[in-house]
C-alpha cells in the first residue's frame, strides 16, 4: 500500500464537483439496498408526463434514466452541482437555496423524487404534487455510517432520521405512505485516502473536517486499515413511496 502521506495528499486535492462516487472505485465499496432505487425510478419516469427531482446533486441519477418525461425539472442548491445537471439533455435545472419553498405552482408534477434529500419538506412536496401523484425517494436512514463518524467525533446521540417519524410527517402533509422499507448496508474502506475523500464529500458527517485538524485520528485509522485490511461501517437507507391524496 502507498504511504499515508501520498494517499492523504491525493485525496485532499481530488475534485469534489458533482455527486458521483467513481473516485472511490477500487478503494471503497458500499452494498446497495435490495429494492434497486434507480430501477424503480426509471419505471416511474417512463409513465408520467412531468417530474421533479429534489436535491439532485449533479443530476447523476437522472442522467442514468433511459427515458425522461416531456417535462423534467430538478432542483439543486449548490451552483457547481447545478452546472453539471444542466448538461443533461431535456432537463430544466432550478437553483433553490436549502430550506426555501419549492418555486413551483400547486399540483404542478405527477412525480416528485429524491435520492438522499438533505431534509425532506413534506408540505412542499405534497403541495407541488397533483392529486394522485407519487413521491418516490430513497432517504438516508438513522445512524448511517456512524462507525466511521464516531471514530472522529466519539459516541453520538440517536439520530433524527427515523423512518417512522418521516412517514408520520408525510401523512400529516397529505401524503398516503404506501411503501416504507429500510436496509442496513455494508461499507468498506481499504485505504485512508478513501476516508479523506468521503469526509470531504459528505461534509455533514464530520463538520469542519480537515486533514490538519484530524491528523491524529487519520493516522490511527490508517494503522487500523493496514493491520486489518479495511475499515467497515454501515449505511442505512429508507425507501418511501407515497401518493398525494385526491382530496384534503
């Protein structure tokens, strides 16, 4: 394995634009949830005339879709990601600040989707869905990647990303939750550069992360990986499918 300094320097200089994870190929992997979110979304997009993808990142999931509806809109709050999403043919990109209302009319979309939204705003999602429309999303679940996060931050309290709470919030906003599934998926990091890269990408995992600030923790983790061959954590994911009630 390459030296600690080489791996960390490379990861610290890597491009963070977009929401793809190809940089980790061969040095980290994550088990996928059993339901196949991309396949489910592709089937839905092929059936509707209008769709909105919220917190789209660089539009990576939408770019994978074989068929898009005649009206395909995505929202994104980070300008570099929004610029990448604009490269997808047939997609309108709307830059929306985090926490702001969705800038669309009531009942404007047949489908609203999101993969790993920052904070689902169910009243707004319900508002922009037409009656009978569908919300299909894969959310981050409770305690996701905590083994890695707690290596740097120490023991953490229970997380608020509770599927039952989110389902209740969706119901209160006028959505009928027809499917709710959870999965715990194995993550494996085989060099310290992969850890540095993911902590730079997922900035909310270890707030204010820098190599300099967390050098001692990184050195300890590098030694662990060299001894054991990898570091294992677990992500949690929630699939939620809900329909907009036809009358409220």
